[in-house]
C-alpha cells in the first residue's frame, strides 16, 4: 500500500527534565505513523512519550541531523529540547494538533466544560477530557439514566473524504450496561477512533450524550433538569465550568486518526450491521 511521510513532535513527560524531540515515519495513515513513532521512542529509551502534534511532511524540507537515516521507515532528530516541568493536557486518542498556527494554541486546551443555551431552549454542554478520563466520565454520565431509546454511530464524511456522513443505529443498546459493554468490545473502532461520533439518545429532553469525533464529551438536551444533573456530575468529577473553554476544534488546526488494528470505514460499517445496527438516513423518518 502507498505510504505517506509524517512528522510528529514527541514529548517525553519526565517529571524532572521533560523534553521534545521530532520523529518521522512512513505509514499508510496517520494513526499507524503515530504508533510506529511511539514504539520507536520507547525503544530509544523514552519512558512516557506522548505525541503532541503531527503533519504530513515533505522530505525536501528536512534540515539537521537525523538517525538512523532519512531513508528509514522511522527516523528522528538527534537533538532534544528540554523545558521546565509544567502540567500539560493530553488529548484523547483519535485527535491530534497540527504544527500549523491557528487562532488558538494547543497549550490553551485545559480540562473543564462549558454550558450554553440557544434561543430554542437547547442546552449544550461541551467537556474537554484528558485521555485517561474520557471513558470513565462518559460511563458515569451514561449510567445516570436507566434506559435509552437508541444508540448510534456517525461515520463522518471527513473519514476517507466522502461527501456524506453515515448513521448506523441500534435500538437494542438500550441500557448503560449494554452501551458500555459494546464500547469496551469495540474500543479501537469506537472510543479511540477520531472519525466517529458515538451517541446515546434519551427520549426525555430529546437528550444526546456523545463522545464526539473530536474526542470530547457533548450533552445536548431540552431538559434543564438533565442539563443540571450532567453539569453537577462533571463538577463532582473534578471538571470546572469555564465560560470560554478552548477545545481542539476551536479554530485550531488538527487531524483525526484511527489506530493500526482498527477497521476501515467499510469494515466498521459491515461489523456494526452484523451486530444489530442498521443504516438511518436523516430526514427519512425511518
């Protein structure tokens, strides 16, 4: 298969002497490149490497010394740049910053949530979650309510550059236990896939509880009581309400990706349909 050269800035999260180092990898997609780079970084002695930003790369722009060679499948800069220890927000798997500058910087992203109400009474809660806490908090939110009308996937159009989103719904995933068991069983294709949105739909308040394709948590509801209950749970979980929350999708260049070992879009749709999901066309009434 054809490969692309990607560059990735790796952060070594050392408590005393953190540093960044640039790596490159040739891979069939970004998620595969990130995994190859992290594996190489660990082989090079990094104990806690984190991918901070990635982009496709033109080898003609390469400057400075690299090892083992620029022709290798994975190679890296021989220089490391140290900086003072500071708390950093780890984006969940499936989404990563670009090195291109936007209106906001990745260092502005912090854990927390914002809550807004539109003119039609729809309350929307958006929460930034660190990688280690995304599923834990989503599980807690879903578990607040005993029964759901339906659970669905959105396979987004930006996955494989298609024109339309694809919706796959399952009415059998009607309880928190069933939904969470499904997500655990499909982990790399669902929770860690930056090309899908996952939604549990509650009839009361026409409420959607989502893990978005940007790997944040979103609650949209017409019930003020449900909105307050979800907001309180986030506060109890240690997430403050922030009036002007900066998230990865806030005019910030970024990439979505899926991990190696995950299914392609066609393969994922086929798997879901074989396990009880059906296609749904928005506006069709089906």
